[in-house]
C-alpha cells in the first residue's frame, strides 16, 4: 500500500523540530508496509503531544481522556478482534495517570500496538517533570530539582510480564519503521518505546545516543539471531558473566572477536537476559550514563503467549455453544407467556 493512504488531511501540529514528526512519518510508512487497510485500523490515544496522532492518520481514531487510552483500546480490540489497534501515548499519559491501565493491558496481553513516546517531560502542559525525568531534574514543577526516582519503561514492561518490547530513536527512521512493523506482527501487547526530543522544554534529552557522531559508540541495534556487535568499527560486543561479589549476572563489553559475544534471541521465554539488555546504559537517577554499556535499540523481547482478546472471545463462543439460550428472542421464549 502507499504511505499517502495513511496520511490525513489535517495539518500536523507538532512544534518545529519535535521528534513526534519523525514517529508520525515512520508510523505512516510502517502502516503502508504492513498492508492492513485504513478502514481496518484504529488509532487510540489519551492526552498529550503524542496523543494528537489520531488526527494525522487516515484511519479510524479516538482521542480519549488523559491516561485512559489503554482502557479504550482494550475495549475496541476485545469487541472487534479483526481490527488492528494502535495506542499512542507519552511518558506522562502512560506512566502517570494511565499507569494502572498500562500495566494491566500488558499483564492481560491484549493484542495492541503501543507507541510510548518518551521525552522525559510534560510537553503539552508546558514543561513539568514526568515519571521518566531523572532525579534532580529542574523543571517548572520542580524548580529545585525533583526528588523522585524515575520509571524506566523497559523495566516496567518486563515487570508486568510484557511479551514484546522494542526501543527506537526519533532520528532513526529505518529502525523505527522496523520496530513498528515487528510490533504489529506480534500477537499480543507490543510496546515500542520511542525516544523523542522535546525541542522546547527538554531539548537534547537523548543527545548522547541521538547524535550521529556518538550513536555508534553509545547504542547497539539488536537483531534476532545476530551477534551483539557495536562501535564505530564494529569492534565491541556484549557478553554475560557471573558477578560473584553480588551473586548476580551482569553484561559486559568485550572485543568483538571474543567467542563469548552473545547472539540475540528475542523469543526466549525467560525474561532475565531481555531485562538485562533493556536496562543497559540507562540513565542513573542523576541523569548520567552509568557505565560503558550501550543503550539497546531494536526489538529486545518478542515472545508468543495467549492474548486476552482471543481468550475472551473463545470463552464466549464456548459458553454460547453449551448454553440453552443463545439470543434475546430465545430468552423470551423460555418465559411464561400469555395472549390477550
């Protein structure tokens, strides 16, 4: 299908330079590549800059209330499993007021494609700190620095027993399209954390990996079945070792020639390694990169499990098959009746 088929006639009202522009364009490209027609696609959102997305896609859409996108999307998918349902949400909309709906949509494994835009700030409400802002972050609502510890979205997804997690950058169009296509192909709750820049209120928040000169050294693009290699010269790899002092597993950077370099398996059921990979290079509470481990991009986890919408509709069919009454007219027929 053509990308133009998924572009609405609405003017895209993101700030000039906002990373949301890139994710919008990538989503339109991904939808065209996937090939599900617009009339079988629904885009649901809450409130926030990223939540304006339904207006810019020529699909069915619903701009709901703050934090409730997951609840509405769950209802849409359960009522009509044949629809492809996308949820557009931000780090505030999804992880603050919408946090409870978010984790339960993952726990239930509803077949949704969730795009979580993370710019570590409330943009639409003009620059308050968000659940992903680093500890000490100075904003309009934390003029002396926030004292709160931030959420790391990947950690939350893993803790909620999520079956799919990917991470991408707004400045990497091909990588973003690949992640979005993979998310739609996955049967279950797919979360794509989109690292986006808020040029007005939090400019440069991801610059240490978004900058083209630093990206190769500070990030790694994971691909299922391929060795975990990164660096400007592709001379570094990721290995795992046992930390005897802390009685735990840890990832380390080794030369690419080291036979211990891991091969990425996104489909393994045990989330231990996926969690370690997803947590690589994440900011400390003070907002400083903690070690020499790169940030993992691409599809990190992709595991098949029963979906909520399939289970609910199968249960309904099973109950109906064995029920004495199948519809309202049959119910009326079972009641005592008389004629005047």
